[in-house]
């Protein structure tokens, strides 16, 4: 385990509690992204950092106490990092926080950035599905479409969770945050005074495929297919796509299949139909390679 991974492992254990300040809410922030999250992390009040790291330390003690007796192999360096970084952060000094932020940036660059188009496309497709459900059925319709580990039984939203817990909104809104990295159970902040956020897993369309351009490049060229790609916009069903592009339903389905094969479109099931959305590559192609304009 290298030094940066050790630093992250010190504050993000493989299971159990990890500090809420590491996942700051970006509600209302524009533009979204790593830099906004890093600045929010940097601005975390020192007393909150201290309190949440104390919870982390208490959780580690409970985990160690619950381990079965027996020989264990452990990297001594990882053990020192697990104790040293949280302790240094709890002192409120700037240097350990800067080290943590540097490790987060390095990890993101190595482990997330190469796959970002695939990750973003998956999240945007999920948002399109939820947005369509909201338009079709209101809040009840939206909540009913969440993954099966989340169940809407008005007025209570139930979710599978490692332990029993009640979170009362008390008139506050609930931010639904789709996540490519959330698996198994949803995630919420431990501190009930923080803005309520429910992180849930997106539908996993499979691992990203990195391949040399194939025969689909020749099939992609043509005015009709360009019109189909442009007609998808912020998301549409196959029947809507056919109507917008002025083609038959079978033709719209065939064109969408080729575009999906080319990595320009992502398709997710929405009730009895499917919903097509553009991937970042598809959007970039329509813009002639220009970056997406931020509001």
C-alpha cells in the first residue's frame, strides 16, 4: 500500500462509519465537481472535524474489540497512518488537511478520472429516469422508482441499512443523490442536523469498454442518424425519439442501438419502456467537440 492510499485508509475504513465531512453536500453549488467538494472540505469547522474523527476512532476500537482471536497480518505502516493522520487532523493544523486533500486529488486522478465519462453517463441516465418519473407521477412516482432496497410507503421512505435508524425531515427537503460507487445499501449522514441527503446506487450498466474504433464508425455517418442523436436531447423513450426524428419506431430503435454501441447513447429501462440519454461523448459530438457550457 503506497503512502497516499495509507492516508486515505486512515480516514475511510473499508466498512463502518467514516466522517461526514469527507462527503460534503453540494446542494446549490455551481458548478458541481471535485474542486467544489475540496473547498467545502477545506472549510469544515475544526470542531466538527474533531467530533467526527472521535467517532471514527471509537468505531475502530469497537471493530478491534469484536475481532476473533487469531494471528493477523497487518502492514505496520498502515497501522501508524491509521493513528497518525486522524490525530494530526484533530489538532486543527493546516498541514495534515493539505496532505489529505493532496491524497484525495491523486486518488481521483488515478482511480476515477480515466472512467469519468462512463461514470457521468451512468449518473446522468439515472437522473433522467428519476426526472421522467417525477413528471409522470409526481413525488410519489419518483420515490416509487428508487432501487429495490428503498421502499416508499407514504409518508415513510424505508431503506435497507446496516442498523435501525430513524431520520426525521421535520419540514426539510431530502436530496436524492445517485452514486456510481454506492453498492448494497444507501448512505446517509450520521449527523441528523446536517442537510438530509440519501445516496443511492445507480443502475449499473456494466464496466466501461475501451476498444479500438470498429465497424460502427461507418454505420454512424448519415443525416438520419445525426438527427436521431440530436433528437435524444435530455432523454426520451423510443417512441418519442421516433416522433421527434420523423422515423418509424423500428428505425428509431435500430439507430439508438447503433448509437449505444458507439458509446454515444446510454439506455435504461423506465417502467414498460426504455429511456435513451446522451453520454458525454455523444453530447460532445453534437457540440462539435466544444466543452459543455456551465450555467
